[in-house]
């Protein structure tokens, strides 16, 4: 029988359910079990692709082209697996499917209702992932907070799954905040108690409590949580603030969560193999040599907008035993003259020009790109960041005055970046970009080829525009090298500059496939180049 672990959250959102879920997955996988994870998002959007990053953080792209919640990224990094679009279930997907079935006549004679039709659809999607992955354990994280009206159908669905799958095959884990009252320094458990009461009112009695707090739970707080949540004392675990998220599985393992879960699910409690993970965390924490990285983007007020890039830099830093120090610069302020682009370059050892569609802040990024190129500072431009690097080269090296992207200026005299041919005439914006992993042929003797050290690579995409092939010859004559072409379309995937320490543009998003023990070659290369500029 497949085992299901359902993770809910209480008191407030962004309490750490995603990291807790990913950590539980790692603890079970380290015991030899096949684990997959599902994120349920109660919003009515079909996927995260049409949302502003300020509204929901980064859009994480899966191998098969799903535009998903950023927690899918945490699951992939902790479990070292490639998940699919089906691992992110939304209210929009569920209702769209049910309404389409009703229109096709699959419910003839029935009054279509939340129970059973919506809840049956939710359960069917969860079980479909279990069946297709062949997982021993399926983790299911319910987004939002217990008490949110939009989350009720999902909670009802998992309540029913307890009955249908059996007590021995299902576990409810509740993650909730235990705040500290600053005036007394006391840990207050009452908010957590109330969130459990709300969960029980819905019909779910949690089996395990994971308390999020600034510091480890005190014995008295733990006793209160067990008593008022109606769980054994040994089923209360403390997920306190740590230096890095990658420590969370280790602190939960030290408290016995992995063994408790295995016993509760009737699984053999094999000795966990966490040596490689511990070594990674050790390198991450012990790496003290700073490498200053300028992070230049338009959504810098919410760092979760670029969370996979941040984590990819950490992975590369651990591999090289250096500590990336990230300095954030809002490109709109550079554009407005409130931040000096020269100062951005002088203050840092390398630059990452971050992705992000649209006109706002684009010229600010181009200003920073020019300064980095002229100063010989290592630079990595990702997706839109690569496109802006091509525009800068076109304007200032190739002499193409007014060069631009047709996304930013439809009337530009030199459209060096233009809409993908298959994007013309598209009316529906949701899920219609070039998405997911596609094969790329690397050009021998280029820097990018040397970093990957292979002929063909697969990286994930999320874009509508590309380098205009009509301008490649002029750009190459000006000093640009094309270091990777799409095997599917022949379009430009990677660019670099001759006679520059490290000036690389990547049309795909290499950050999505970076893993703690297998960092992305482009990020490792950037940090290595930054180290050389320091000496």
C-alpha cells in the first residue's frame, strides 16, 4: 500500500511547510524509500505562470514544462528528483477539469457539487501521482493556512483519504508557529492550539505537530502543545530557526522524526544514509571566504522571486568552499539614476543579471551590463538577463544604434531580440511560453562547453523571445560567441564574449536543475571567475 503524509499549516502562511515537507521527504528517502511530493495551492489560477513574483514568489519550471509553486523547487533539491507538472495541484486545475467533465456529460442527471465531485477530483489527482511515480510514500502539502475558505475542499479530501486509505497508511502533520512574546521572552503556544482546534473542527486530528519557532521548544511549551493538541509528547517536534534551510532535516532527525514517521506508517526503520547531506551542510557552514555577488533585478524586494538562483549560488559556494555574499540592486533605481551602475561593479566581485519580463528596469540592467563588460567583471545573464546582454553588445560593440527587443520597443530599428516564430498569433497567455527542458548542442572550445564538459545538455526554459538569427553574424563580428544552439529549433541558447574573463548569457534557467551535491556548472564557473578577479 502507498503511504500518504499530509502536511497542513497553521497561524500564518509562509511558516515553513515547504521546507518541513521537503525535510520529511529526505528523511524517508535516506531510509531507502521511494518518495514523491505534491504541493496543493488553493488559488484559482490554473498554474503560477500568470502571477507576478511579488504575489507568489518564483515560478518554478519542471522538466515537463509545468509552471509551478516555488515549493516544488525545494522538493526537487532536497529529494534530488525531477518532478512533473502533476506534482502541483491548484483549485483552478480541479474546477476546470470538473466543469469540462460536466460539459461533456460525464455527470448526466447529477447535481455537481463540492462534495463529492470536487473532492473526488482532488483525491484522483493525488492518487494519479502515486500511481505514475510508483512511490512508497507520497507527501502532500496543503498550501495556505488552516481556516482559509479556499483550502476547505482540499482538507475535506484528505480527511476522506484517511478513511479510504486507512489509519496505518496516512499521517497528518501540522506545522504551526509558536511566537515569542518580546516583553517576557515566553514561547506562546495558544496560536498553535487554536489552529489545531480549527483543524479538528474540520474533522482532522493531527498525528504529528511540528512547531516553528525562533529557538528550540522549551519543555513546558512542548508539554502544552501535546496536551492541548491531543498528541503524544514524542509526536511534537521543534523546527527552530537555523543558519541554513539545509540543516532542517538534520535537526528533525536528531529529534527522532524520521523514526517516528517510519513506525507510525508501519515501515521498517532502516538506518538513514545522511552522510553526504551532513558533509554538504558542513561545507556550507564552514565556507567563510566571501565572494560578493551583485544581484540585479526588478523584484528584489521579495527575494523569493529568485530563490532557485540564490540556492544555486549556495550549492556552487559549498562546492568551492566559498561564501557567496549577495548584494541586491533594484534595476529600476539604477535606471532612475538613484543607484550608480559603476558603484554596483566596484562593490562586487561578479554580477548576476536576473530574469524578469517587461520594460521596467530593463535599461538599468543594460547599464550594469555595460559597466561589467568594460570593467572585466564576471557576469551571468539569465533568460531576460541574457537578452539584455545581447542588446548591450549590439548597441555598444556592434554599433547598432537603438538596438532592442521587440518586447520592449516594437519599433526598434534593430530587433536583435524578437518573438519566437511559434509565439506569433498566440492569444492565450497561460502556459503558452517555451517551457520545460529542451536539448542544447554546445559549441566546442567555448567557455560554456568547458564548464559543462559535454556535447548535449538539457536545461529548462521559460520565455517567448529569442536572439534574432538575422543579427548573429554582426554580433559575432563584434566579439560575441554563440556557445549553444537549440537542437529543436536552432535558436541561440548560450552566448559569451571573447577576451572577457566570464561574460555568459543563458537563455534557459540553469538554476532549476542545480542540486546541493551537484551544482550547476554555470554558477560554479561564475564563482571561480570571481575568485580570480579577487587575486
